[in-house]
């Protein structure tokens, strides 16, 4: 059964989009970590500095993770992965782009949904509007984008 | 017994013979008179043409309105067409041209023109008036140039020339020199870095990525429905209803 544009996006499509986004985030973070790690290894720095650098890197990764999703959801409604898969996050009430606060709440909802063995995401399979826990918390829905993305 | 009509016929023949004999001297005299008269008339005509009177008379005739009217009437009439037809049918122009080319008249004309500086003056005039440019523009813009190019390209001579060029060692030498020199690779670099080529390569790459992404999208949407249907069947839940049309519903309603 093929879905029409405007219909709510399903579990598999959203999972692939999320996987693409996580891959991009991790690739960028890993590249930065390798560069910084090589730089530190070339210098004779104390262990405490290394520990502090690791802590800063963790915070930076968290900020990068949150900023990535929150920025894309609150501006275009599409992360790069969502654009590739042709889905968009919109407000459940009227279909407009979500606010920055709602985007952060949605991201927190994703973390919560992942804690019980990703059971929060499985709600997508049984909800009539294909909403996961994060969508219910942030009052959003994910729909198929009517404008087919073109990479070129 | 002699018939009367026989007598009449014999008398007529006798009369004709007698008349012919009697007229013989007269015929001789008339013939001599004609020859003498013709000679006298020709002598008189020569004398007339040699005199000033003939020249004056000719000038007057040529200057008179009658001559002009007559000439105009003649040119407006069928005489010119008939003359042109005769010239064309008789290949007069060809004969005249052949005669001119066979003799040294053309050479004399060219020599005289060159001695008089007419050639240089004509060349200066042609160059100064832009005649050459206009003629070249007209030639290049007209269909004659295309016909000439097509005829040239289709000619066996050009084919033979191209074939001999490819078979000759000159081409190998030219190619070898091009490949060994830096100019060709500079040109290749310039072409490869040109925006048109870069755009074409990028377009082709993006087109392939678009195709892959579109296929993944289609299959994932089918998988969405399959996974959801299976899950609902396992959980003994009713199948999902078709999505509502129009604006998205209020989340508080569900």
C-alpha cells in the first residue's frame, strides 16, 4: 500500500531517516574527535587535561546532537535524513513548523522513548496518526512531504 | 483537211517566235542600261558619303525628334525581344566570347587597364566603399555559401584529401607533438574545470542519488504499511483507518 503525500509517515521510513541523521551526527563527531585526539596525542599533556578535554567533548557532542535536531525541526521541519526519506515534522494542530521549544521537548521525548527498550517508538505502529511518545509529548506528527526532495 | 483550230495554234506559235526575235535587242539594251545605272547610282552614293553633306545630314537625322521617337517605338516593340531571342538561339554571346578569348583582345584590354592605373583605382574604390565587406557578408549569409560548403564536403576530392591526411605520417606527428607538449593538457584542464563540465558531472551524480533515494523512499513506505499491518494483526487491533483529508486534526480530539 503506497502512501500519499500528507499521510502520516510510518515506522520504517522514520527509522531509516533517524538512522541517516545519527550516522551524520556520529560521522561529524568522530571526525572532530579524531582530529582533536591526534592533536592531544602530539602534545605531552597531563591526564587531567585529557579528562577535561573528554568532558568538554561530551558536552560538545550533546550540544551538537540537540542542536542538530532542534535546529532542523524548528526551521525546515526536516533533518537531512528526513529530507532524503521525504518526511517532515509538523505541529499536530495545523501542520505548521514546530517551535524551538517543542523541538527540544520532542528530542527529550525521543530519549524517553528509547529508555524502555525503544517501546516509546513502537507506539507509531499502533497509533492511528502514527505518533510515537515524542510526538505525543511535543504535540507533533510526522507526515510524508508532498514536495519530493531533489538532491541535485 | 486542216482543222481551223490547228491553223490558229500554228499562227500563234509563229507570232510568239517572231515577237521573241524582235524583242532580243531590246532586252540587251535594257540589261546594259541596268548595269550602267547601278554603277552610276553607287558612284553617286560614294560621292555623297564622301562629302560633308552626308555627315551633316546624318547629324541632323540623329538629332531629330523623329529619330528618337522611332527608336523609342522600336525599343518598346517586339523587335528587341526578337533580337534577344535570335542572339540567345544563335549562341551569339558564346561565339563572341570564344572569339575574344581565342584572340589577344582580352590581354590587351587588361594591359591597357593596368597601364592606365585603372586596376589600382578600381581596387581602391572597392576597398574604400566597403564593397568587399558587403559582398562577403552577403555571401556568408546567403544560401550560396551553404551550398558551396555542402558541395565541397561532398566532393570526392575532399574525401581523398581527408583520407590521405589520415594515412599520412603528418597526422601522427601532429598528435605525438600535441601529446608530448603541455598545451593539450592545459586545454584539457581548462575544459575539465569549466563550469559546464562540472555542472554536468554534478548533475549526473545527483541524478543517480535522486534515483536511489526515490527507490528507498518507495520501498520504505511500502514497508511502513506492511510492518504496521502485521503488528496490528498480532496485537489483534483493528486495521488503521485511511488518513483524513484536509488540514491536520486537533491533537486534543484524539
